[in-house]
């Protein structure tokens, strides 16, 4: 009996931890989504029993067809509208992915961010996660960002936010935490199925955080070569290409370092900074990721303390 109580308490904590994470984004979850993002593998019927107990204890609230830590029905309405908006944005993202995949050295294209979780609010951009050929990341990135400058002329820049690049030679994500695990697990690959199979294999560590989750590779279509792509790659598959790639990396790093020193911020109010190596180009995690994780840990500790205190009072009354 005592073992069962401890197990039940563990499942409850997992549920609260999952909802606490998505609560930071005002995003209520469906029952199956909570189960997918649980921190441990549990039997489905035991999970549902624990979830119902949390609802009866008013630790978790049912808002429409979703579950949340906030008893706020507007969250349900917000999510439904965001899901509907995401359907239309994903159609545009798919067309954008076709264009991106035709650039030199692009081997894989996926949607990331809120859109990969099937949500888009009024200010949402289409964020892309791009895998480049080994040792040619900076050539690929430079071509793509030169193209993005042209999209401003047609007010299409929000559909080409290419802010995270890795290359085939180092597909493993260095930061290993709940944030990166969820971002990897919810990626929506659109082009380059073979390269994403290797990417997910290299990041199998995410199962430690999300044992019930599965990766979505089947949606990725093959990348077709174009004469422009084949020509550029044929010209740069040599020492000159090595030199150009290193030059573009140093040039970009220098430019972003200057932006950071000037405290420039993006449209979301986050300091503009870049982590740049030969094999990846990504926003500096210290400016968003680490702060978000700290916020999550603080909130979760408070939520668990409140639940334990409430449970203790209930047991005393009984």
C-alpha cells in the first residue's frame, strides 16, 4: 500500500511538472499530450487515475478539452485559435521549406518553436531548424541570410526565420535539459528524412527526459537538387570552400559580437547574441534558455510545495 502511494505521488509530480512547463507559455494540454511529455514511463490507467485525483483536489483544472494549472477558460480559447492559425502557417512553412532546401549545402529543414507544437499567435514567426552539409554550415547560412534580406522587400521575412543551424558532422545538441529535449522532440521535419534519422539517433538522450515521446520523421520529404545547388557545391567542394566557410563564420561572429556589445534586442525583447563554431550557429542559450529553465524550476518548486501542503492538510482532516 505504501509503495502504491509513493508511486501515485510520483506520477502526480510528473503531471504537475509537465503542466508547469507549458503553463509558462499559457498553453494548456490535452490528456494524451500530458502523457507524452511525462518525465517517467507510467501505465496509462495509473496516469489517468492520478490526473483525475489532481482535478478532484483542484490542483489541476479542466478548461474546455484541456488541462491546466490555471482555472482560466480563456486559455482554452487562446489555444484553439492558435491551433487553427498554425494550420495555415504550416502550409506557408512547407512552401518556405521547399525554397530553403534548394540552397547549397542544405541537407535538412524542420520547423521549430511554437509552430512545431501546432500553435501560432498573432505575432508568430516561422522558425526553422536547418542541418547543413559537414563543414559547409557557414556557406549555407550566408546564402540563406542573403536571400532573407530580399524577403524584407515583400514583407515575407517572418516566414524565413532561420536562427538555428547545425551540420551533419556534429548532430548532437550540447545542452541537455528539459527545454532542449522538448524542442528536439517537437521538431517538425519537412525536408531531408535521412539526415533527421541520424539527428534523432544522435540525440537519443532526450528519452531520459521524455520516455513516452516519439520523433516525427515521416513528414520529411526528400530534398531534390537544383542546377544552382549542384553547381555551387561542385565549385566549393575543395580547399577554397573550406576557406570561404571559415571566413563567413568569422565575419558573422564579429558582426553578432558587435550587436551584443551594443545591447541590441530582437522583436521579442531578447538580447541579440550568437554562439558560433564550425559546426553550429545558434542563439546564445544564456540569454533565454537558462533564464527560462531557472523560472521553470522556481515555479515547479512552488507548485509542488503547495500541493504537498494541501495533501498534508487533507490527510490530517481525514
